[in-house]
C-alpha cells in the first residue's frame, strides 16, 4: 500500500539513496501489481460482488478524507456523512435537473465539498477534541432534515439519477464500468493524498497535530493549515458522495443519517487513522461487517457488529494498517542483507515514532 | 466474503453474465423456485428511525412459517429472506441486489417505504424481477405500461381521494372544497386524485394550500383556507401536521366537513395530538378490520387472526392495525403463488398477480375485494368511510368503489 509518510520521505535523504531507491523500486512494483489486480478482479466476480467492491472503494475515498483530518491533523469529525450527502446531492441535482453527464459532476462536487469544509473549518478552529466532535455532530444530525426542506432536492421523496451506461462500443457491462470508473477516482485520490501528506502541507498538518505550540513557534500558520485540512478532507468525502449517487442511482435524505458519519469514523479507526491504506481496510469494514453480522444473527446483528469492532480495536489498537506496519518493517529489516539492516531499521523506527505518539494522543 | 464464495462466484461468472439476471425459462421454474422451494426476498427497517414498521416483516415471516407448517404451497416450502435496510435507500439497493443476484430469490415482496422502493424500482424492472405489494401507497407503483414488474397493494393515495370525491359528489353536491396538502408526491397524489375523482366538477376545489415538512406549523395555511369561504376541508398530511390542522380549524371556530387521509388517522397519534374532542365528526377511510373495533371481535375471522398472532409470539402487537394489513398482504402473496401452480416463472407470477378476480381476504372489510388486470396494478379500489366519535373511528355507509361512474 502506498502509505508513505512525510517522515519516511524526509529520512530517505539522510539514510542514503542506495537503500531508498531499492525500497522505492519494490514499492512501486508492488503498487503496480496491486493496481493491475484491482483492474482485472471484477472480471472474475459476479455482478453483485463487483457492486459491493465498488461500494468499498467509495467508502475508502470518504474514509481517506476523514483520515486526512483526524489522523494527520488531529481534528475529530462526526459530521462527514453530511459532507458525503453534499457531494451526493450536488451530483444528483446536476444530473437530474441539468442533464450534466455523470463524470462531469465530480469537479463541482469536489468544489462544494471544499467550500463547505472551509466554512466549517473556520469556527472549528476554536474547538478542540470532543468539542469539535460535537460541532461536527451538528452537521450530521442537521443534514437529513435540511435536505427535506428544499424542493430542488426532491424533499422527502429523494431524487432519481439518470442511469449510467458504459460508453457505447465498449464490451463491458454497467457494473464493471462503474467499478473501473470508481477505481480510477480512488487511485487519483490516493495519489493526491500521498502527495499532499508527503509534502510540506502534510508535514505542517502533522506538526500541528503533534504539538500545535511548537508548530506555531516554527512559523506554521496553524489556523490556515487547520482550515485547509478541513477543506481538503471534506473535498475527498464529497467526491465519494458524488460517486455513491452515481453508482446507487438514487439519493434521499434517509441515505445520509448520523449513522453514516459514525460508520466513517469506525472505518477510519479500524483501518488505521493516520494511514492511507487504512482507508481501504475501513471501506471493507463499513461495507461487509454489517452484512456479515446480519448473516450470523438475525436477532442481534448490531451486537455482533459491536463485538467485531471491539475485537478489531483490542487486537489492533492502531487500526489494521497502523498495527501491521511496524511488524512489516521489522520483518523487512530481518529479511534484508546484513549491510542494509542498520539503515532500514533506522528508517522504519523513525518513521513509526511520530505515528505512535499521535495515535496515543487520539485514543 | 469467504474464499469459497469467491471461487464459486468466479466459476459461475460466465453463467451469470449470460443469464444477466433475466428470468430465462428453465422449464417451469424461474430463479429461486424448484420442486421443493419458493424463495421470496424482502427488506424492512428492523433498525433505525422507521423501526416501528419492522413488525410488518415479522408478521410476514410468521405467516409464511404457518403456511409451511401446513404443508406449504402446492407442496413447496416458502423460504422468506427478510433483511434490515434501516430505511436507508442505498442499503436497500445493496440488499436487494444481494437477494436477487446471490440468494436468487424468485421475487421481492412487501419492501417497505417510498424512498427505499424508489431506489430499487428501476433495478427490479430492468432485470424483470417482480416487485410485489410494497408497503407504500404512492400512485407511481401502479404504472404497468412503464413498470410492468411493480404492483401496488395498499389502496393508493389517489384511490382514497377518489372515494372522498365520490362521497362529496353524492352527499355534498354544492360543496366548496379546500385542500391542505404536503408539498411532495405524497400530498400531490391526494390532491390530483381528488381533482380526478371530481372530474368535470373539479372546480368545486376553490382553495389549496401546501406546507413543507420543515414548516413549524400550518396555522397560516388553515387561516387562509378558511378565508376562501370553503365548507369542506381535505387534509392530506402526515400525523404531526394533521393534528395541528385539526386543532387550528377548531380553535378559529371554522366548521367545515373535514376529510382526513387514512395514513394520518391514527387515534393514538393524530387524534390524540389534536385533542379528541376537536376531532369529533371528521371523516376518514379504511379497508381492513381494525382489531380494536369490538364489532369484529366475535367473528371467526378475527379469532383466527388472533390465534395466529398469539401462536407466533406477536401477542404484544394485537392492537396494531398494521399487523392486520401485513397479514392480509401475506395472504395475497400466498394466493398469487397458489394460482401460479407449477409454473413458477417470474413472468407467470406477474401474470397471476395481474389476474386477481374479486379475491376475498378474511380481515378486509366485508365487501372489499382485490381485482387486477393487465393494465390495472391497483388491487384494492374500495374503502369504507368512517367518522371519529371522540374515542374511535365508527364505520358508516356502504363500501365505496373508486372506479366506475
């Protein structure tokens, strides 16, 4: 998974190009193989499974947005379901009322998400931790009723979205086309997120998360960067919402309840909040665990869901990716030729240190 | 997803692509049906904001279990798969796809709620899977030309308005009618139904006012309607606003003949909220035997229903009229499956559902029957009017039919 951190990137220079390049090459090969696998996977699965995986990727994009805010900038949001809804309705209204093609609705949805996030990020500057969570909770609880208010949203009845068909001439069905479309968006989202997080913006976000006073003392514009984190985060989540509207083909206020916001947070925590790969794990959790719980027990599916959540958090308190990473680094160090061991273990140790502090703070 | 499932799915992918979800005629059986089994899918809000309706799914399941215990339908057992969509449309889409594509159900039955049903409407019709008897009364489910795989069960909102129109034309021929309606498809179904039902006399409607569900009150709308000089008022609302309207009409001293849509006529909700004495004389409509009405409680039909409820562990719900509705709906499903005989294809299920001829059900009001045809997917077109006496609804007059002239 491409979950390089800024710390890792900056350490590479100090460690020396030799080892850095080798790790980089392997990593790119691995990523390439994963992408190819993801692209051919739907052709071996049933339509329903393809649809499920498409949903997983949509949730992954949404959780990725939340990870940027919560994991990398230390701000908790219980309101991302509301931003997801904003993106979904932007796409649905544009398609339903103005006949905009589905792919062209993503940039406006991103813009709406970004603008809303900035607006929300400004007052959020005054709040920390649980207080910020409460402010964002307001967004989540207000969304369904607000959507019912306006007639251009279709009110209580919701809006139908024009059915998306694959481009004429392509020998591919609707489900697989949408899967590939969403896959491309997910890859772009991961790439953009990785670039941001590995660069100065990401370093500033993490510095603010780990020690806001020190960050300010070093000249980081904390207010600006925190607001920006909010905007970028909600941009991702709104794009995910637009994808959901396109894939499901229908939006209604009931689609975006408080529970959706909480699901995102659960997915984020289970996957690993300060990771990019964790977003994908989170997507799998959001999509499959409720169904799995229902299959086990009709009577008490939510008890099973809760139990699954407890097990995950107990076994892997830093989330799946957050917990696997130190293990993988340790394994990699063991397997490398002796000459490189010192360098690599130095890299991985330093890379994981800031993560642990931050996770500890947020738990 | 287990490895086994994935492997199976991979192996059957080719088959699936060819089938494409279509009901290919493999002998006399469509997907989900065999010599021993009939698979039926359903979604219900067992959790979430609408979870009080979950009891409908429990009644369905209990009824099918009883039919199975009695030997099933033509020797076949019903497998009823009911999943919790929490009233969330995207979840409904996902679950319905799972049931159609993976569990391979023959049909979807009694899926609850207008938004969830809207979300699966296109999918089920594209894939030619019956969407039978949903728990919603919107007129759009009766559109066999464009959606030949979807059939209504509840008397549609428009049907109910037709019945009020017929009563008004006969008994209040000089009425000046005012309408208060919710500003969405639900409210407009009632308004349009009334216009339709009045036909050439549609100009009897002299004033209409709408409200949004986010409005704090409907006081100003009621005052405006009174100012129009109307002497008949139709309220097409949800319980909260219906209660407000009834109270306001009473408080400003307006005394029109009031009609209240049946969705909002709950004694414990609307009438209690408005104040029982303020609702005396209001007219509404019904089509099932209310289990709390003493006049039914000595009939064999009621006793049979009560025994079923008690035996199924649903004794706590015997005052809930919705359980009677679900019971009757499940009986309709069984009647359609029986009529389909050994030809259990999706096409034949729709054909049988569209061939109901004056089907009688024990817990529908005497005289009300179900009839359908190839261009009429609205089975229940009769209702009986009832008047509120300050405590409960009292049926009066004859069963009125929405159609015919």
